[in-house]
C-alpha cells in the first residue's frame, strides 16, 4: 500500500514527510508559524536581556496567563506558568504535608511518572497510596465513578485523577469525579496533561483544588509550556519546586503565590511568551475555532478506531463517549513475563522501521495488556489510519 497523504492542514506543520505521524499525544507538534513566533521572542530577549527579563518578558508572561485564563474560564491570577505537567504534579505533591495513614487515591491508569511522584511523597510522610483498579475494556463512565468513589474512606485526603488517561486513552468522567471528591473533602489533583485544546475545561466551575495541563500537547504550543491552576483557598500551601526571590519580596498588592511562581530563576520564557499567538493561530486554522478543532480531532480518531477494529477484528474497549483525541486498542498480549512501561514493544519498532509509522505500542501491568494508541490532530487524515491497519495486519501475521 502507498504511503498515505496527510490532511490539507499539514502544510502548517514541519513534520517529517517520510513519517506517518500518529502520535501527537506523546509530545505534541508545533506549527511552523509558532516556532517562528518563539524565535522572535528569543531574538527580543537576546537583543537586550536585562530590559527583556525585567520588563517586556514579564509583561508577556502576564499576557500568556490572561490568554489561557480566557480559554479556561478562570482567574489569570490563579495560574502559574510551569514547564510541564510532571513538574506541576511534583510542585503540588511536594508542597503538601500528610499525616501517617493518610490515603492518596489514584486509578491504575495514571501516568507512571506522576504515579512515581505520588509514591515518593507517600513514602516520605508514611501515607498510603490506594490504587483504584479500573477495568479495561470498560463499560462506561459510571464504572469509573463507582470504582473511585467506593475507594474513598475517611482517611482519603487527596485523589490524583486524569482528564484523559495516557496508556488507555480514556476520557475520564473527571467533571463528575471532581464534584463528588471535592464534595467529600478530598482534594483533587487533576492531571490534565491531555487537557487544554483536547477537552473543554472551565476551571472555576470545575472546582478542583489543583489542575495542571500541558500546552505543548493539544494546544500545539512550543515544548516546555504548561500551567498549574491552584484554587485560591489552596494557594497559601503551594510553592514552586524552586524557592527564589518571590519568597520575600514585598507583596505590593499582589499575592505570595504570584511572586513565587512568576520568578523561579533565569530561564528561557519564549515557549510561554508564544502562548497567546498559539491560541490565536491554531484556533484560526479551522472555522469555529477551538471547539471545532476538538470535535474534528475526536471524529477523526473515532473513525481511525473503527477502521482498525474492523481490519483487525477486535472490539473497541470503551464507548465513544470516553474518547477525546486519542484512542487505545487492545492487541493480543505476547508471552513476555515482565510487563514494564519502559520496555520497548518490538511491534512499535517494526511499524516505524518497516512502514514509517510513528505510533506508541506498549505493555502495561495494570490494567494488564498490550496496547496501541492512535492520536488525531489537524494534520492527520483518514488514509493514515487505513495505512496503519494494513501495516498492522502484515506485521501481526
Ligand atoms: C496523563 C499524563 N500526565 C502527565 C504527563 C507528563 O507530561 P510531561 O512529560 O509534559 O510532563 C503525560 C505525558 O504524556 C500524560 O499523558
């Protein structure tokens, strides 16, 4: 079968023409115009570093928070710009104090790096991590809600919940979960790494104690751009991983939270500076803006999922309502004794080296299985999933 063409919007990205790129989910991909925008901010910085980092750069970071806030329906002052979701999760977990025996809840589909951070703090404080098993295949959102809420006890103090799970691609019923958990006095740390640009987020209405999202994934912003939102009543307890000048500068009408997060040492802020342009540029590629982009990506990934299921004779592992812009399918499990997320599945390498397809394939311990996860972004086309289906049929026989 011939290599498939991308969509007509692919001209806005500089992706390798020899790769069928079906893994937007891992690190995102940034349009050419936004890479230029980032370089323009770097040029301005290097033209006069002091004037930039003491002035224009800080002003642009404020503009970036305001642009995010209007997309997220929240107060820009409750947002901190951070490099990625992993550091935001660490920021929250390593700021909090726990009592021995406190219970920290996490579904077994959580991203391993964030789970590691949870295990680390639990061990430090003598707290207990309670892992909630979510079946996969899963019948529907109610199964997830029941499993999580049944695990809540009077010792539960925090729950780390995904918007969309990484290994299994499940769009979680996070709005319901946040409402129920916060209603039961359990602080929710919402891991929305797959969040902004993929699913609608209205943070004030949502009401989670802490939310982090990567902008470099589904917003298509430059790498190293993410945010942490902390509800006002929790801000006194949350400090950046790096304590810097903000710890003791006079408040001067603003909050300690703002001061501490607005300056964490000298760094290149160009990825964050490019956020307002990213929101406008990518949002302008499709009529209807961001809501239309989310819908278009979702329809395409569902189409891709059907194509694969039909070609391979397998069943989708979750209802369509639990799919956003990534979809995971269950492949036959090999005989491997050890199942570890860091192990490379040989099928992933075959798909790349023989067929030029970039798509993640991995085994996972709980829920146990061998998974393939497809992504859909504006540059993808239906043909690319047909090609993947053909390649998988060849590679699996
Ligand atoms: C659910 C989830 N959380 C956290 C992360 C970590 O993102 P980052 O590497 O940008 O910190 C990812 C990355 O794929 C993810 O899928």
